[in-house]
C-alpha cells in the first residue's frame, strides 16, 4: 500500500520479564525487542505446512477455538501489575502492555471470530451487534445504528468515576469494521465462512484491537487510574467503499455527530507490508486524497475494412491515456506528489467493427489541493483534445476521500505515549514514516478534530499484502495495538503534554 520499505517479520510473544526496547541494525534477522514482545523473522518448525500458527499463545487458542462475547464479558478484570500499591496518581500507561498481553488469547480469538464472519460495507450487522454487546458488558454507554451500521460507545473517566467528566476533554479512538468482496485463499483454520467475502485489509484486527483498548481503559477507570474526561470509541462501517450518495462510513459518522465535542481522534492501520511491531507515525499529510475518474469517448462505428468512414474511439482513447500520463509528468513538479492511474478500459463489440464507444475509469491521488486541481485539468485537457479528431468526450470526477493530515501537536503526543507504552525502540523515525498515496476515510474524522493516524507493522514472511486473497497479519500486534490506542487516549485526556 504505502511506499515504505517492507520488512518480512513475524512475531513470537515472550512471557518473560518486562524488557526495555532495544534495536540493532546488525541483527541479520531484522529483530528488535519491545517491552514484553519480540518480533523476528521466525516461524515455528512444528507448525510448518500445517496451515496454522501458534503465535506463542496457549495451545487451546492456537487451534482456532471460538470465543463468544458472553465468555468475553465473563472475564475477570485484568489485574494491575501491582494492585496492592496502585493509586490514582500512578502513571496509568506504565503497565498497559503487560495488561494487554494478558488479554492476547482473547483478542486473537476475537479477531479470528470476526475473520470467519466478514461483512461488506454498510452490512456489518453481526459485527456491530457483537461489538455493542461486548462494550455494554464493560460499562460503556453504547449507541448503535450510527452511519447505518456503526457503533459509538463512550466511557466517562476520572478518579471519582467521572462525575464531572462533562467539563473535560473527549478523546475518540476509531476502528473500521468492513470486509472486501474477495474469495479467501488461505488455508488456516479460521478462514472466511462467507463465500466471496474476506477480511483482506486487517479490519478484523482493528476491531479486536479497539475492543482490547476499551477493556484496558475500563479496567483502569474502575481502579481510579484515569484522568477526568471521556473516551469515545468509533466502530466505523464502510471504510472501503462509498454508498450511492458518494459517502463512506467515516463521512457519515462525522455528519451524524460522532465527532461532536471531540478534542482529539486517533486511529491505526495494521500494515502487512511493514516490519512487525513497528509504529510509523509522522505529522502532516500521511495518506493521500483520492478521486475517481470516469471518461467516455464516443466515435462512429464502421466496417474494419473501411476505418476512414468511422471515428475510432478505441484508437483515440489510447491517445488520451498516453497524453494524460505525459501531461501529469510535465504539470506536477517532481517534489510535489501526484499520480493518475487509469485502471479499466472497455470498448468495442466485435473484432471487425471500428469501435464507437470507450469507457475508462481510474483514480487520481494527491496530498495538496493545488496538485489535485492540476491533475484534474491535465486529464480533462488530454481527453477533450480528442474532439478535434471527431470524437465526443465526457470527463467526470467523483470526489473521494480527502488526504489524512496528522496534526503536529497530537502526533507528537501520540509518539511520546507510544514510547512510554512500548519503549522508544518501537517508533520508526518521522523520516522513515513516509506518507502513503493510499486513501483512508479517517480524513473525515480528522477534519473535525486534531487527529493522529499511524501504521502498525504486522508483516508475516509468507503472507500477501492488503486486498490479496492470501492476506494475513501477525496476530501478535493486536494486543500491542490495543495498548498503544489506550496509551494515546490517556495521554490526550490530559490537557497538556506530560
């Protein structure tokens, strides 16, 4: 997806002592350590060819056993690391990763349950119902049916139970829930049970991770360890597509008030192309904006033996495609990023008839509004020029997702919180956290409040990348993601950086 350098890494959870983050470029296995986890290019030899993975979890979980929401609700609260000495003034982020590690088997089981039952955009009814039930069991105030199938949950937090939380800050955490129309080709024991539908972008892990963060925050609230305020959880439908009105789930949630009163919003995306356990986060444009292009070139049919009597829409369309690419390369300065990708071309009815109509579709991607305008102009001029050769041309642009622009101050605080939760070694440098041209409708939420969106590396050595029938992630990052999201919320509940 992004143009970040991919590292093929899998993870093995270590239940050993709490260890400080370290990093070594000299390690030929691209291994690094963070508190409570070790990520390395490693696979259990006992699992080779079995189609399953142990992931360092108890054997009962490794076999793909199902975890019901009822069982999740019955779980006893995760004990603080030092319950006998815990007090409200202690740093609540200090043992988040230890707490999350205790939840790892349940979080992985939840991810696998969602993976077995994927649902397409704006059809996430089962997922939403299970999410809502789990959140109510944790003590959250829950609203369903937001943006059709979305769930919004809120926790009032504070040392005295949040009695005066209304006057304090509200922090939102977001996860998307929808799957893709792809037939899964994996061989593990939790493959999709819905023909032609698959979680091929990691949204199942996003939902499980945010439920983990919800649990961590609810436990800390009961212990009186959180600053006063509100945490709002956004389980969003339809990130992958827009509806007939041209609106995605993120846009609809924003329009329906899910971001009302929010002071900061944070989200993450697992990266199957990025080094396991690494956090990629930088201020400024982080995901590109994307619009859809629709082009129609109409000519005049004729017999293939007498092409001069017609207007060949296919030949002219080919000229337009090449002219558009040339114009883009000469209109956009090299230091300013923009791309036009024309992905489909359809035309013609028979091999011996001059084509009279061609339809072309594609996308344009950008970070800056000026580049967007220049790309639109370049494409339009490249194709309308064909009218001088007898064609009729129509070029239409459909607004898509705006760029995700990470707020500088919020990004700085989330990076600091991530270092406290998992150690500084988990963070890639801002320079290495290169912006991606892929689009993400988190942008609609970040337009309503300062936002920070980051990649969480989840690469496996043998899995394919996003939107592929063999897509998969290293599940060890799910509890890490839960801890990072909870840590970001705690940091941003405070009015000033700590």
